[in-house]
C-alpha cells in the first residue's frame, strides 16, 4: 500500500492554526494530535519558540479560534491545546477516508504530513484539495509490501523455513541440501527459489532506505 508525504498550504483555507503559523514563518509548529469532535477540531500543537507570550497573543487574536489553552511552557517551547471549526483539508480527509499520521509539521502555514492509503483514496484527497484551490506538493511516494505481496507463496515458504531452521545463522545450523530435502527438490532448485526471494527482499529494502533519505 502506498505511503505519501504531502505538503499543503493550510493557510489557504479557514484554518486558524495555519494563520497563526503564517504570522511566524520561521517558527516550526509540530501538530501532535488532532481529533474531530462534535464541537469542532480539537488538537495539540508544540511550538518551538522563545517568544511564547507573543505567539499566545496571536492565538487570542486569530479569527475562528473557538478556544485555546496553554498546557505547558518553558524557555524553549509552548504546548497549546486548541479547538476551531473543521477546515476544508480536514473535511477532505474525512470525506475520502484518509487518516493522517502524527506528529505533523507545520511552518509558514504549510502542513507536512504522511498518509498510508490506497491510490484511489489518496487521489480523491488531492482532487479535493485542488478543487478547493489549496496548493499542495507531493514530497515523496513509496510503496510498502507485506511479505505475502512481495514474495510468491513458494518463495515465502522457503524463506521462512530457512530462517526457522537456521540456514541464515552464522554458523549455519542447516545446509542447502537439508533445506532442499524438506521440500523434496534438489539443491539447485532450492538455491534458485532462495536467490529470487532474497533478491526481491534486498531490492525492496534498498528502495525503502533511499525513499527515507530523500524525505
């Protein structure tokens, strides 16, 4: 299933938190949690700043901020719980069945988040953003696989048996011939199945590491 890292301009919608963020473009906001309630969107944000008073004052002044409360503060950051009406990016998430992963990073009104969902749901979400004239960029897109998707059934059987019997231990507790005998095949056939399975696993691992390094 694909995982997308998406960045969109939340300040382009009626998002009070994004409007506060845009007033402090060099200050990173970390959205720790966000939950839709009957009274609106309830969230928790950590703001790395030494100007706590100035930022809290901006929360007081921003339109459509129903409520906010300073949960914790020290010389480096302030933690604020807030509530405001559901803005379009959140309505689009709910309508398309997508669930964002937290924490999410916001800076200068732009929110960066990750979502794991089907291509259809992700496409439906970005279509909703585009229809609402909310600028967005796809920062990365990776495809994750379960072992059952990555390998054939036979390859999975060989790999799991090899691991369980100690074929990959050092020193080995099982030889290739012994493993082949378990499946009633010759050593050459067993080696071929393992080699193809190992190749797929290694390629997928390298791809996932490259994707993480690019984000």
